[in-house]
């Protein structure tokens, strides 16, 4: 199976899974998990979950340690940061 634009085997299934992990639709997450397991098998499913978790952790670590926001992220989160007063917190 070709991942379409991604040129990655099972790319469409993997992108769906990542979107579901980062989203809030539990039914879609269950369906996406099943689709990944069916497409790549149980061992690669575990590797896929570990990879998604690792990338998520790296981003949280960078954000938590005070690495500056990229301009695009700063623009997209300006109202949220203002609402919660996040910009007033001390930086690392």
C-alpha cells in the first residue's frame, strides 16, 4: 500500500492515527488504532505508538523547558495564551 502524498507505506492510516491521538474523538481513536494494527501488525503497532508518544514528549519537553515558540505557533496560540495568562509566567 502506498501512503499517497506521504510516499510512506500505510501513510494514510498512520496520519489518521496521529490525528486521532491528538484529537478528542474517542470513537475515531479506537477505529484508527484498529486500522493501524490491521495495516502493520501488532509489533509495528507498538512501535507506531511509541513513536507518536516520543514525538509528543519531545514537544512537551521543549515547551516546558522554555524553548521559544516558533512564530507560527506563537500566532496560533496568542489568544489561548492570553486567556490563561501563560505569557506572564517566568521563562526558563
